[in-house]
C-alpha cells in the first residue's frame, strides 16, 4: 500500500532568490533592454567588418607575396574603428608615420651598420623623440609619431642579420601597411552607415544640457525665499533645488564649497560628455567636407559650452550676499533659460536658431534695464556682480549658439592653442629611450637569438602607451593582454594551424582566436588588454607560405614575449614611475601662472578670451585626470572647484583690463586699477597680499567722486570686479600659493589640507 503525499511548497524566500538570480542573468545578456541589444548589434557589426577586412587583406598579402603577410592583418586591427571618420584619420596618419619611420630606419642602419652599440643608441634617441611627440599631439595625429618609433624596429629587425636587405624590408613593410589601410577603408566605407549629422545632434544635446545646468543654479537663487508646502515631496531637479536651498539656509555666510553631491555628479557627467565630443568633431570632419568647413566653429562652440559649465561653481552662491536684491536678476535668467529649453525641444531647432538668439538678446536688454533702473540709487557690489556675470553667461551662450549653427567659415577665428605638457612628454620620451636601449643591450650582451623580437615588442608597446593619459598605470594592462596572447598562440599553433589545408580555414582560425580581443577592444576597462592581445597575438604567429613549424623557435619567441612584458612593466612602474601628485601640482602652478600672465599682459595686446579659456580648460581637464589617479590624502573636489574658480578670476581680469583700456575711468582710478592688476605678480608667493591690494584698490576707486551717470556705473562695475577677484583668491588661497597642500609630498603634514586654508610661509633657516 503506497501513500501519495503533497509536494512540499517552495519557500517564499527561495522563490525571491531564484527570481533575483534569473533577473541578474537576464540583465547580463544583450536581450535585457533595447540599449543593450543595440550595443550588441553595433559590436557584432564592427566585429564582422573587421574580420572581413582581415580576410581580404591577408589574402592580398599572400597574393602579392609579401614578406610578412600577417602585418596586413595587424594594420587592419589597428586602424579599424566603428566611426568611419576615425578610421580614415587613423589610416592616413599610419601611412605618414610608416613612411617617416621607414626613411629613418634605412638611414640609421646605413650610418651604424658596423657599430651595434651606436645603432642602439641612435635607435633609442629616435624612439624617445617619437614618444615625446606622440604625447604632445592630439587624436590620431599622435599615431603618426607612434608609427615612426616602432616602424624603425619593425623594418630593421629582419635586416639585422643581412643589413643590405634593409631597403627591401622597408618596402615590404610599407606595402603591408598600404594593403591593410586600403582594404580596411574599402570595407568600412562601403558597409558602415554614414551619419555625420549625428555629431551635430549631439552638440545640440550638449547645448541643451548646458542650459539646463545653468537653469538649476538660477532657479535655485530665484526661489531661495519661496516657501514650499510640506506635502510636496521634491523629485528629480526639485530635489537638487531643495538641497541647494537647505545648504544656503544652513550657512548664513555661504562658503566656497556649498554644492550638494548631485550637482557635482551631474557636472562631472556633463564634462565627460563634452570631452567625448571633441574627437567626434574631428572624426566627422575627416569623413564629411561640410563638417570640415565648419570644424573651427564647432571647436569654438564646444569650448564655450565647456566654459559655461565650469563657470557655475560653488562661488556662484556667494553672490547671494545681496539677498533679495539679486532676485530679479536670477528670476529673469531662469525664465530666459526655461524659454530656451522650450524652444530647443523640436529635433530640428538647430536649423532655425533665430528665435533662440532673439530670446538671448531680449534678456541682455532686460539686464541692461535692471542695471540702469534707478540712477539715483547705486547698485550694491553683489548685485552688480550678479548682473555682470549673468550678462557674460548670456553672451557666451549666444556666441556658442552662433558657432554651432553658422555654416560659413570665419576669417578671423580665435585659435585655441593645444597645451603641451612638457614634463609628461619628457618622461615618456625617457621611458621609450631607456627601454629601447635596455632591450638592445640585452640582445647584444647575451647574444639572444630572438633579441629583435624583444626590441620590437618593447618599442611598439612603449610607443603606444605614450599616447595614453597614464602610461605607467596602463603598462600592466598592456603587458597582461600580451601575456594572454602567448598561451593562445600556443593553442593556435598546436590545434588549428597543423590542420589547415587552404586559405579559408586559415581565415576562420584567425577569426576564432581574435574574436575575444576584437569584441572587447572598445570596452571601458578591458579595451587596452584586448588591444594588446589582438595586435601581439598576430606578431607571434609564424604564418608563411608554406607554413614551416619550428617548435624550438616558437617556444623561444613565447619566452621572449613574456620577458618583454616583464621588462615593460619594470621600466614604466619601477625604473621611471609616474608621480601623479607632482604632475597635478605642476598643472596647478601652470593655471596660476596663466592667471598672472593674463593680468600682467600689456593693455595694447589683443586678448581673445575664448583662446585663453580654452588653453586653461585643457590644463584643468588633465588636472582632474591626475587627481583621479591619486588614491587618498588630497582635497580632490576642492582643487577641481578652485581650478574652475581660477577661470572665473580670469573672466574678471578680462573685464578689468577692458575697463582700464576702453572705459571712461578717471585717470586716478585707471592708475589705481593698473596697480591692482600688477599685484597679481605676488599671487603665488602671497595670495593674501594680492587680495588685500585688490580690496584697497576697490576702496580707493569707490572713494573717487564721479558726477556723470555713465562714469559712476563704470566705477561701480570696476569696484565689483575687484571685490569679486579678492573674494575668489581668499576663498581658495591654498590653490594659488606655491606652498599649497598639493605642492607637498603625500606623506607631509599639510598635504591633506583644504584649499580654503592659507598655507604657512616656509621658515627661513640662517647659517
């Protein structure tokens, strides 16, 4: 007799755990949502195009009987890019770098054919120069310098045993590069969708995001005294506004760092988005003649938008000292920005910017009416500050709108000079020269049979690392990807290549082993190891026509690559490591000197604000990157806000210079203003003295009687700028001072102080 029992019902916690597990698994698949599926399709399309280009390029290399057919596949992997414009730019500069490198390789081999040590010394010098230049250049222009460095070794390596064949090696290398470039360009340009207008749409979105970022500040200031009903729970932007209001209510005298974390997060995200648009503009111009004609205007527009974002830093809230007097200013600005957000909602608003420009001009006229509302009652300095800063913001918005929508090329366009970071370039050059010389001497002293491969890898890897923000941090990742290519190369030689009896199987085998690296090449964290894997995996494959196997030679090659990976990490992380704190300190000093140079420049020298600001923004962008590399013991957010405040200080200096040159000031007031600008020479040594001089000049100019209305308004504006400049300096004296916290080593006592603290003067020791 059998009894049938009821099944035991599953526990509710087990069901919840099972449901959560299934949710996590589905979230990791490309079918989780539309965005994941679209990203999966883009990656799959890029991978398919890359494999098609590899197949055609290697087939052509075999057909042309090139010395190293897989070099064409390497070229495909290096120049391939999902963006057609980026691929075209990279291909062009790769050919240019290869030609220059081939010329140098032939010349160096001819000059030192009988002197190996001198040859390695000359090689290390050229590699060092190439790494330094690669650090200076932007986008894929730097890739030309990278190619110059390691093309010398690639061409010279096969000719070390027979130097008379150096010219044939150069021609073979150049032929392989040209085959890979032409095939890649043909495949990607015929199969990729061409959407240059997508960059314009992204710039339009950046304009809207910038307007929204500014609107949050102005609406918060205009609603500081507004009472909310307690039943209305804030959500989204309202929550940010409430945080701003609560912060101001908690601090009767607003401090410099008085922004809530959501605002910082939003600003960082927006700045990162702006940084990604800079190369997108360059690549779109390489693919579209219309974009090329507008590239100068688009660069200026993007720079102006970035400057607008960083101008809304915590010091803006100190302008609330005038209380309700600034309410009308911020209310007008909030209404104007809300109207602009409404006008930019249609997708085609960039085609008709006239309504936006009219809205901005109307706001400028309204601000001028507020300025001259009652001549009998002088405006408070804080009110004038709010009026002038708001007017500057509106002017920058109008100019950015013009730059983004204008279809004609400006003849007298402001040029933003690229910032050259000499310490980093010299360090990368020293690394490249040291590792090339060290590898060459290891080969020479130990008579290493695979010494050319050792030199080839370390020079190529160090040249590629020179283009990255932190070569020292990236070197272990590059070495890890290369080390992973060693066992995969072993599997390919033992499992795949011996069973190949035709080209289709060779192509299929290459695609199978390259798939992980190609798929992950543009992953945020795994991109660099994946790139090192695919490039140097092909370098270790001995694929000739016909294929000849030599197990001893292959094993020696793999051991050499592992030793080269260790040598790369040793030089970049131990022998010549990076000091990110020192690099950040140099950038802080450079920003401070830029402010000093702006203040002390002769009045008759033409000064383009957007050019000066664009140069400083490049420094600040690198400063933020260096600060992110410093683990602990530094006021990162304080230094970022202080750097943005330095830009506001520069804007005030531009106004003061204009008043000293063009405005109708009393001669005594003009001399006092010139002396105040000259006091910026002591900004790094004694910022308190500079601020004190600015305040004294403000008091002296205010004391000068003025009878005419226009002169009185100019005087009050000058006084307002001087007081604002003094307040900014005293808000962050640790940023400007040469003895500030970041100027100390990380273990020093004062290294972790805030930038708002006045640094101690170093004591003088006698005797």
